[in-house]
């Protein structure tokens, strides 16, 4: 699998991070904050607070991308509300609506559609770390699949639709600067809640009298269903959200 597009996207995220969070060096005081004679006690108390962010509430709107079964080819739109020390929100992705690597997806997986929806909650602690729990629906729709085994076997074309519902738990951190915020879910473990898969056979010759091996086709389809269920149940990591905080 070629990684060049992912490396380019990583460079873009690094650039956004520095534009968002890099602060001028000269803005830092040369004196320890509690020894500066020009700061009153109330100012020292406010700047030394354990609160993670200077704003204790706000709206979060951003784009989410990372190593996630439903997000490999399609980023998610993220909308959340932050109220110290909690954040809640939703994430929605659909490769038919927004897609990064359409050419690579077609080369690697053929005609396909990936996406899902997530409802999440985050509990902040320390300066900017958080625990995250989420309820996720993930799907993979793969069309025009083939199973050809001539000359002794048959041929077939079919569509496959796999969906999974998982609960995920993890941790991460968030920071924000002058023009927005960045959060990173470092790791989300997943636990399967439910799963389903359907197949639609477009045409096949496995059941013809000359071959009469329709069970082989059914076994192949079932194996693919199980493989995609395993894929959709995978944990996710390095889920980076960049956006506006206001």
C-alpha cells in the first residue's frame, strides 16, 4: 500500500499545528510568575490556575482524520460543545460526500463507500488531557465484488454491505491557540456491540448444472463478511481534529 498521500497529509497537519499554536518567544517573562513585582495577587492566581484552558466553554467545529476503519479515505466533520471539564459532540463521515484518496481507494478496494457516525463525550483532567468514550456506527459498502475460479469453478459478481456498532474508550489531549484548536485521540479501544452484513448477488455461474458448486460461492461471501466485521471492529489511533474554538 502506497503511503505517499498519508505522508503529505501528515505534513499539512504539522503546518496547521505550528500556525495555530506557535507563540512568540519574546512573550515569555524572564522572571518567575510569582516573583514579578508588576503582577497583582489576583493575576498570579488566575494565571497559575489548574484549569486547562483560559476559556471554560465554547463551540468546537473541525475536521477529523486518523487511523480509523471508517476514516482511512474520508475525513469526518466534527461538532462539539466544551464546558469545563466536559466536552460532548458528534462526528460524521461519508466517502461519497467528502473523500481524500479517491484514486487510491479505487485501486486498492474497487468501487466502495466508507463512513460512519459517532457520538462522543470527553472528561478533561490535568492541564489538557482527557478521557474519551464514544458510541460509533461504522459501515463499508463494497460493490461489484468478484469470485472467479475457471475452468473448473464458476464466476460471480456481487455487492457486500457490512455495518458495525461499537463502543470505544480512550484518551488524548487538546490545545488551542489564536485561530483554533487541535485535539488528538491518542488511542481508542473498541468493543463490538452489534454487527450485520448483507450480500447481493448480481450474477453467478456457480449454481449451473455444469459446475454445481454454489456452496463454494456462499463460503467465500461469508468469509469476506467476517473479514470486514473484523476490520470495522478495529481500534483507532492518532485521531487528529483541527478546527475553530469560539
